[in-house]
C-alpha cells in the first residue's frame, strides 16, 4: 500500500506538470494589439508601398502580355491572356483584382483605424496613404469597366472609380507639405481626369506638371531581399527561360528592368507617374481640340526635354535568346522591321544582343523623332505618332492594355461572394478590332531578306477605331 | 543527485529481492502445424504483470513471484495470428516443463489489441475492425520505409508511393478521402506516443522557391525505422478512432516495438545486398533512360540482440543502409542509420516499466523535378523542354542523329552533375510506459513520450549550373530547417468486472499532446561555387515559421458483454485544442457499437459441422475529428521588412468559430471463419460523413483579404470492404495461403457551404488542376474540354470535370507458399475506376516534342496553339495491378548450420517487378505538391515529370546466434 501511495503521488505530480503544458503563445500580432501603437501609421504606410509593388507585379505582368507589347514565350505565368482570353474564372483575374482590392482596403483601414489611433502620425503620412488609395482607384478605373471599391460592396463604374481617385488625390494635395510629392499627386489627378475624359481638367493638371516638373518621376520600389521582386524584371531579364518576348518592333525597348550582380539585391523600380505622361495627355487633349500644331510642339518637347534626358545603361543582354514556344524571334541588329505588311522596312529596332552590350532605357525611350512628327500633318497621322509614343514610353509599365481598349472582368470569386455583381460585369471587354488568336503578337520573319513583319500595327488599328469606347479619351 | 542515487539503489534492491527463492516456470511453445518453436510469444500470469516472451526456439522460463507460488495460476500464451491459450497450473505443477501448442487463427477473434481502445481488449468484444500485422508477416520484406512495408499488407488501406524520389511522400487511401484540408495520412503512434507524420505542408519556401521539396514532398514516414517491430495495428477513422478525438479521422497506425527477449542474449545479424534498376516502363522517349538513369546498388547491414527474464528484458537493433538510387550522378541516393532499443523491467510486483528509444539518421539527395523550373531532368527529356533549355535542342529525342543526341547527353550529364540538393534528418523518439496493477482487475498505464525530428534541406544552385542552363542569376545556397517536437502524455485506467453472465470492461483516461512545428529558412545569394555555408554569401536572408498546438482530452469507454457473445461498446471523448476558435468550447466525440458472436451460441456450437466455425456480426457509429491549423483562429496583422523598415498589412482574417472537422461514421460488419477456420472472410459497409469540413476559402477579391479557414463543407464516403484469407494447404511440409481484399468507395463533396470551388493541386485553372467542387468527388481533374469538328478544335469550355482521381475500387492480394524450409511470397496492389491527367503528354504538344493524342487535322491547322484547350485528350484511366514484392526465402536446417547458429536464412526478393497499367504514365508517380494547393490535402492524379519507384532485386542473409 505504501508503494501505491508513492505511485499515486508521482502520478498526481505528472498530472500537475501536464497542466502546465496546456498553454501556447501565438508568436504573431493580432490587429487589436497593433492599432494605436506608436509608429503604427508609418509602418502601415510602408506596408502600402509594399502592397503597391505587389499590385504592380500582377497588373504589369498580366496586362503587358494581354497587350501587343509582349508574348509569353514560356510555360510560366499566364498562357491565355496573350490571345487574349480573359475569363472571370481565371485565377490570375482574381489575383489581380485581389491585389488592387488589398491596396484599396489598406488605404481605407489606414485612414479609418490606424491613423486616427496613432499619436505619432503626420500629415505627410496621411497624404501618402490618401495618394496610394487614390492610385488603387485609378488602377481600378483604368483596368476595369466596373469594380467594387468597398469590401464585397456596390459595384462602381470606371467613372466612379476615377471620381474616388480624384477625391483621394485632392485630399493628399491638401495634406502634403512636400512640393515634389504634390507634383506627383497633381499628375495623378491629370491621369484620373484623362480616364474620365475630362479634357479641361486633365489638360490643366498636365500643363502644371509640364511647367513645374517635366522630369517628374514617381516610382514603386521593390525589395528582392524581402521577397518582393519585380516580376516584370524576372520575366524580361532574370528568368533563364526568357519568359516574355517583346514584339519585334519594340525589341529595342526590352528590357526596361535588369539586374547587375545578385538579382534579389538589384530589383529595379517601376515608374507609376512620370513627366512624360503630362505631355502625352496634353498633346492628346490638344488633338481632341483640333490644335494639331500645339500638339506636335508638345510631343517634340517631350522628346527633346524629357525622353532624351532620361538615363540609359549599358548591360549584357546576351542571355535573351528568345527560345521558347516560338524560337523564331529576330536576334540580329541587321534585321529590319515592318510594322505591318504595308509599312516600309526600317532598321534599328532589333538589338544585336550577342554582339556586345546593349543600351537600355531605364525610364523612357521612343523611336519617334521630331522629323516623324513634322511629317504627321493630319490628325490621324499625328494621332498615330502619339499612340506609338504612348506605347513605347510606357513599355513594361502596364499601360498598353488600357490604351487598346481592353478591360478585365470582375472575378468569379468576387461574384460568388458579392451579390451586387451582375453577370455582364464578369465578362472581359475585348473590342472587336482586337485580333484574337495571338494576332497582336504574331509576326513573320523572312530570314533571307532579313525582314520581320508584324501581322498587325495596333497603333494604326487604334487610329482607325479612335471613336471606339475606352480608347483615346481626350478625343471624346 | 543524491535522490537519483537513492532511487536507483532502491529499484535495484527491489529487482534483486524478487530474484530470491522463487519457483521457475519453464516450457516450450510450438506451432501446431509446423511443429517448430514459436518465438516472441507472450507468456503471462493472468491478473499480474509477471511474464516473459519465448526465445527464437520457442522456449521460455521465468520466476513465479513469491506471492503467487502457492496459488493456482492461469498462464496466458498470446501471439499475433494465433489463438490465445490459457493453462491452469496448480502449485504442485509449477516445476514441470510446459509444452504449449498454439494454433494459427485466421479469424483472430480472441486476439488482444490496444489501438483505439485505451488499453488491451480482446477483438471479440469490439464492434470495429482492427488490422494487426505480426513481425513474422513483415520479416521477409526488404522495404526500408514503413509505408512501403505496409503496401499490400493492410486489406483496406492503400499506400501509394507518390514518386521515386528519395524520401518522397506516400498517398494513403483508407475509406476514401475525408478531408479537403488535411493530408489523408493516418496519425502514427509508436509505443503509445504520437509521432510526426508530416501531414502539414511546409510553410516556408521549401516547396516554392527552389527548395528541394518542390521536387517531391518529403515524408516523415520514410524515416521511422523498420527495425525491431513487434507488431503493427491499424484502425480506420470513425468509431474505431473516437478515443483519439480531434486528430484521428484518417485512422491510426500504431507501431509496437520489441521490449525484451527471453533468456540469455540472442544475437541476430542480417545483410541485404541488391541491385536497383530504373522503372522505364512509362518513359515516352526510348532515349530518356540513356540520358537520366543508371543501375545502382543497395546494401543494408543490420544487427540486433535481445534477452531477459521476468524481471528485466531488453531488445536492440541497429541498421545501416545505402541505396545508390537509379539516377546518374547518384542524385537519388539515400543513406540511413537506424537504432532502436527497448527495455522491460519489473519494478514492483504491481509495477512494470517499459521504454523504447529510437534514433534515425537519414541523408538523401534529390534531383529537381516537375515544377522546379530552369532545368529538371524529366521535364527536359520527357516533356520537350529541351527545346528551350540551355542552348536549345530538337525535343524529339528518338529522332536525333547519334551526334546530336550525344550533345544532348553531354548537356544533361553536366546539368545533373551540377545539381546539389540534399536533405538530412535526425530523429529521436522515446516512449516511457509505467503499468500499475494494484488489483487483479484494475490496471493503470502512464505513457510519456517524445518525438523530435530535425530536417535540414540544402539546395545549392551554383553559378556553373546557372550558366549551364542559360540563367543569368548568381549562385545561391538555400537551407531550410524543419524541426518537429511532439510530446505525448497519457494516463489510462481499465477495470474489468464480471457479474453473473455480464462482463464489464471500463476504460477511462486522459491524453495530452503538444506539437511544435518550427521552420527556418536561411538563404544566401551571390555565393562562390563550393561555398556551403550561408555566411559566405553576398546577401543573406532568413525566415521563420512557428506553429504550436496543444490538445487535451478525456475519454471514457464502457464495454459490456453478456454470455461471452453479446457486446455493447459505448465511449466518448472530449477535447480542448488551442487551434479551436474562441467561441468553441470542448468538442465531444461519441461512439456506440454492438457485436454479436453467433458462433458462440450453444445451439451453434452443438451444430455438428465444420464449414462455418465463426460468425460475428457488428455495427457501430462513431465520430473522429481533424483539428484546424494552429493559430488560424486569430485575426492578425502581418509584418515583414520592406526597403529597410518594418511594413504591416492584413494578416490572416481569423475565425472565432473555428473547430475540428468531424467524420461521422456508420459501419456494419461481418466476420466469418469458414471451412474449418481455414478461410477468414471480413465484410464491412461504411458510410462516413465529414461535417463542418474545413475548407480554405477565398473571400471576395474586393476585401483584399487572404483565404480563410472555415468549417463549411460536407463530404461523404461510402463503400464496401471485403477481405479474405484462405489457407489452401496446411501441413508439416506445406503451407499455402492466399489473401485478397477489395474495397469500394463512393466519394462526394455534398456541399461546399456556398464557397466557390478551389483547387488542391496543380497549376492554374486555365491549365489542369485537381479541384474541390460541390457535387463532385474530392480532387477531381478540372481543365479545358475541347469540342472538335472534323478533327479541328471548334470550341472549348473551361474548368470542366475531366475525371475523378479517386479510384472506386482498390485492394491487395498476397500469396505465401512454404514447402518445408523454402518459402515464397508475393504481394500485389490494384486499383480501378480513377483517372489521371498526363501533363507530360500535354506538355510535349506545347514544345512540339510530339503530337500524340491530338487529331492530325488540328495540328495541321493550328499547330500547338490550342494545346491547353483540349485537356480531356490527356486524361487516362489510372487502373493498375502492381506486383510489389516477389520473394523466396530458405531457412537452413539446424544440422547444416551447426550448434553455434540458432537460425539462418537466405532469400531473394524482387521489389516492384511488374506493373500492369491502363495509362501510359505511372498512375502513382504524381506531381508533388503544387503551387496553389491548400493545406496539404492531395488525391494525386496529376502526372508531371515525376519519377517512378525503381525496381530492386535484393538478396538477404539472416543469422540468429
């Protein structure tokens, strides 16, 4: 019995010991414990910068292949946006919408929960959160015809998205104390008004930038060391399979982003607002008002004042051998390019990447020269040069798809969770003038003659369809 | 220290005091048919802890405790697969030698089992099915992994090796798939201690950014040593696993290790030597085998010893094995060191102590496969990616000239040589058990145990490799540590009472387990080739993930018997778990069962016939659960560094109502012993319903939130299970035995609670995925379905049902033949009714490596442009019959081996010799993980650049001395 008592004592101690093992500590931080802490709004703002980079990774990489700029020449990334086939069920459609939605919701949460509770916040932080919220709305208006701007809420039209963006940008301008940042917000305003086809306000804001900050450059920064690499850089430069291949007539603008040394440590920024856009908006507004000479002058200034002064770099691009689904991309500088079957063959568009270092344009580049603009005497001819300049200057920045009039649908997951979404809003907008079945990316290559011919010159197609909805808003 | 010394001396004195003035009981246990001594038979005095086991020749001897010497004793002889025997010994007979003859028992009605019962229960009393596998059944199989060892051995569980990569995970199917959240692997206990079965996916980059698990998910089952196993028990999820509560819906597999031998030390040694050769049956290009594969060697050296008396016993085993693998440059090499010991000690008359310690060290190499990107051997060769990799080649390997093929071969040889991916596991397990029997009818068992597993994966991507595959990224060194610590504490009591015709078996207990999963990534970028520590890199990054969960449960079970033939089984377990949401309290798991042994009725026993000897009917209802992901219940803010500062964003959305998904199981069963008990037949019908199934569901995209874990699904599995063992011939010289099983399952996702469909594995929804959707089976193949007109694609519909990955019929078969000293065995598995998607075949279209499977008119008109739009053309039936093992073993006669050697056998086994499949790709070799899968549930079914298990031809020599 003595032994039994000892054993029972030991068992009792074991039970007591095991009770001490019952608790676990969550190593993560809950939202209740974060809101109201010092520096919470600046940390949140940094999180929004990060989310901006993540959002651009979705937007830029998907819209560049949806447009004629790039063809996905590998099995990585999306294989159907190129056609373009954009189904609401496509996971990437949801990924892109979710990334934009997260930036939108972070702005809302930041302004309603975090900023009011943080005694260490500043007006500048508040302004930047407003600006990023506005930028999310701007992307929403540009990429979608309709999109919920609140969590599982009412569906806003593109115009309503732009309106909300304008409200955010105006709030940001009112709060911001740094003049350079204010200029960025003003250009963002110009872009929102451009989307709304508000020629007067767009022109006014654009001219403010032309006058005050022509070399303006607002960029989204990446951080490869912390897992936020620039996807476009990966797909156009770092990836061993050279994932994306540019349309041969844009070959000279590829890549815009590159690394030297360790890829993770050298992730290039993406321009989200740059002075060039003010000139392009102003020129388009002038063409819309019939002021062709002013428009021509503005575009010539753009080349001489801004584009020619943007930095270039000399890099080794020899790994881009364009071997993938298509291996017939021209690789020699001697190859001439015809924009379509009826265009003349022109040299200078293909870079001889195996022959030595190539020159890349970090911010902007264009093949259009002053002489081309002087030769464009009709509205359509000038409009064509404008469209080409927009395409070339915004290369690899995710803008071309919108310029082509293509819009993404609301995702299937959104529809299944949000009763406000109508079936027609889950259909992509692909205008009838967009050639399907990879037509925009297609070309023929006559190796003997050394001439590569695009199937379609989409800028010519755009000019022919300048009255269509969703394109060239300053003409409306 | 002084206290420890005092305790030690006290224990030694106790042991020593027991050794004086005691009567010695001795004898021999022999097999009725073979008339040879039976080793490992448990010999115990009923109602006490006193006993021993028989030695290699069937002999036993032990001291009768002083207190029992003057009483009539009941000695119980038990061995897995034999009918237990009780022998009453009068005090006067205690000095005589006992000759016990045990009879094999195919029906195993009176076998004592532990798993799922809290403590020992005779199968007779149970309403559920327990499969037990004896050491003898496993002894001759040369498999070096527990899951491979169990292939074809458990009638209603299918173990499929998901890939031939070293250490790759297996996919286990028992009664369908209960969960779309958790891996279907049963939980595993070793000697009552819950061990890591790695049924959660790694949270860090091990599967995503170049970690070698990307090639094939790593299994913690592959490093549980197979040495020194006494028996294995398996129970299906449901009423059988109710007492395991929130963790056991997929069943429980329990391994019992040897704790003692008999008499002086017995030693054993074994050598396995063999050849490994690649399974090339499923390669598309004949030349792929010349590019990637070669034969390899296999060797395993093992030693062991056991011995003991009734006061103290020990058993130890150690093994070293090395498999070269079948890939060039030994890229699939595995090296293992296993060590296991077991001890048994009688501390007091009423108190015994048992412990086991296990150590495993495993080093393996992995090649890149599937989605590793850049270059991977099978993708390069079989999928046509040679077209775009390195300098670029003509992907039609078999059409190349010898000179061109030599260039491809040189490229591949260098690429394979330059790969350097390794995984190291160090694993330590221990189980400590104290058993107290204060009264004859009352037993307490306290179990404490630890499983500590550290895994380090290293992936070296050298500058030379990157240059070779035409990548301009710098060299990198990625290391991932995954450390698992599991603690188990259990206290169980059992009271056995008899009142008239009624017998009561009351079991109650408490269990606590605590798991910690700690993952660390440390990655160096821009590093010189040959530098193998991260500190030498130009840039260094790290990451960490920590999950902890504690589950505490109380259980109570009452088993009531009447007249030894009517049984009622009632039980309940209540669980608290740290992963449950705030609003969720204790979760209860009830069970109820009845069993009736018709053949124990007096009228039946009087019935003079030999055809039907045993009839048992049983029915049960029970609940078992799977607990949710630790910490998923809390709403959090996520932090990470960004451009030199902290950054915050929405973390997980949290769920205060998170609770376990529960599998409600109904089962009826019939156990028959026929033809003078030479045929055993078991039939079960089960109907399982997983309520509150955990789905990781995406909220509306406009919320910007990540996926949320919610209890919203309903999954059902229904089916029949048949298993039979037939002893065709049985005499002193001959023993011919056949076993076979057939299991059907009808799996259905009845409801997703309004959530949209989501994928388990695969690529994106535009391509091919395995998907969970209301009205379909879990993990069906979803992809684009193309409609052709005159052989040309006219239209296609996305995300269509292309076939279920879950086979509707699975089973196994085995044949054992013995003629005198020569034994032969063969084991096979089969399945029918499932489908797979041959992604390799589809990829070949994309890269122009082949046009097989696509109408010629479509290729002529559109080339490969539509390659993703007719995925149904690449869906194939996954039916197979696979012969897992065929072996011959010869046991030498005593007169040949002499007196110094007790037993010697030689054998030869062919592993995976024959495959008969309906598909052109290996139905088992599936794409590992998947970039977008949730949790780690998988049903397989996507075949993408995965290696098949190799064939092995292994010669074995075993000696006991």
